C-alpha cells in the first residue's frame, strides 16, 4: 500500500523514482570524476601555479555546493521540489559554459564554483524527494539503493572522461556535462510530479530559516551525525583530490587510472547494495559504527606500514578497497540518521546538514589534498585521525549506546 502511495505521489514507479534520484545525485559525482583524468592536462594547458593547484577544481565545486544548499533548502520547502530542480540545473548550465570558455585557472575555478551552486539544487531536492515519501529504515534502504546506482557513475565517469580526452581536449568533458544536464531536465519535466503538497510547504522567512537552522544544529542526534559525515567525507575528498596524482604520477598507471578508479567505485556500489539488504535487520547505527571502526583500523595499519616497507600499487588498492567498501556502508546510513528527526523540516534540514558537512569536507579534503607529497601518508593519516574523532562523536551522540534497542528494531521491521 505504501509503495503504491509513493508511486502515485511521485508520478512514477518506485524503481524509476530510485533511478531518477540516483541520477540527480550523480550529477555531483560525474562533475567530479569525469574531470579527474584531465586535471594534469588542465594544469599544463592553463599554466597551473603548482602540481597540486588543479585539485582546487574539485574543492571549488564542493564550496559552491555547500553555499548553494543553504539557499536551495529553504526554497525547496517553500516553493516545492520541482522549481528548485529547474533553477539549480539552470545555474549549473551557466557554470558549465563558463568552464568551457575558460582560458585561465582562475576563470575555470570560478566556473566550477558556479557549477557547485547549481548542483546544490538537484542534490538537495533528491534527498528531500526521498524524505517526502519514505522514513526510518525504509529511507535508509532507498538511500542505499540510490547510492548503489549513484556509484556506478564514478565507476564509468573517469573512463568516459578518458575517452573524451582521446577524441577531444578537456573542454569536451564540459560539453558532456551540458548534455547530461539537459537529459535530466527533460526527464523531470516529463515524468516527475511535485512530492511536496502546498499545505505542507513552509513559507520562506528569515525567522523560519533561523529557527530551522537552530533546530538542526541543536538536535543532539542530527548535529552529531552531520559532523561525523563531514569528518569522514572530508577524508574521502582528500583522496579524490589526490587520486589523479596518486595513480598517474606516484604509481604511473597512465590511462589505466580510469580502470583502477572504476574498480574501486564498483566495490562501493556492491557494499551499498549489501547495506540495502541488511540495514532493516541490523540497524543503521550498528552498521555505520562498524564501518567507521573498520576504516580507522585499516588506515592505522596502512599508515604504520610506511615506516617499514615501500608502498606498492597493489597494497594501496587493497587498502582503498577497504575504505571504499566501508564508505558504501556509511554514507546512506549516516545521512539517514542525521535526517531522521527532521521530517517536519526536511528541506532546510537537508540544506543545513549538507552545507555544514560539505564545508567541513571541503576544508578537510583541501588540506589533505594540498599536503599530498607523492606518498599516501596524508590520506591514511586523515582517515585515521578524523575517523577516530567521528567514532567518539557517535558514542557521545548515543550516550555510549550504538546498538539499536530491540524495540527500535521491531518498529523498523513493522514499518
């Protein structure tokens, strides 16, 4: 019955809805990952100031997205999901054109910032669309399925970017971004109904924004898991910023970079699928805690290895497979845990959660990326330190109790 109501509300089947939400979120992933193989080429073409400067093309998109979420969230609650989707895609198209025409690193970084402002619309709306129609463990299950499909994009995007570089220069990647956005705009226009009824909309006021912002940040559970998401994802962004240099410079993989990167993304997709199958039985807190714990242990071991042996490609791939697998168990669950108390203010909640965690992630990831020195010490150190802090915050949020009670699990199974 609930699935039928969800299908009616969105105007499409639950499968199509899940795929669309995943594709909306994937515009962030494709905007990052398809460009990764080109960072070195862009640095040479536009005379980058240092080998690490092209990494800022990743950070600037996250900065724009972090700011854009604070705008799109309240507007999503007051105007509905569809207007924010269309507005966000419009801004994204403008940023993409600026990037396509850029003749300097500064102009390209500005265009990436505008792109980031634009992707905030689809990203915020995607999460709010799920929250409009699902809750609890069902929401965690849908988000895990979304993440599974979503992570197929990173598996394919670097290869797509590499293929474009064979046929064209790096500007061809931005042409692909334009086409991708236009396809999604048409899909939304033709198939997606508004999921936020007018009677449930919250008028946009300065007071309402402030109160919603305060409610999110003063809720013990929401604030804690938002910080955890920022800490862990920040370490992951540090890896993304450095990925091209790690594979193509440190390990000299050349065009095989796309293959290795894609293989790791497949690991993440598999773990997201596994999570979607087990989250209702074992609980999001149980899985998230063990995922972070596993990353911290693996990172500490890998970090200590630097003192005894020379790190090889296969050693790094083994370590990366561990944190990619755990990331698939973490992102959907932690985001769902943060959003769960905020159903009555889903738009502004996802905005504040997304903005705060993105700003934290962007700062942490940029620092880790700029520390890259042809070793993996900054990456492993980041996961070890910030993952450990995240574990402490989770314990504090749950007052030392990570496991769901039997009553909570029974309630989740009955929904």
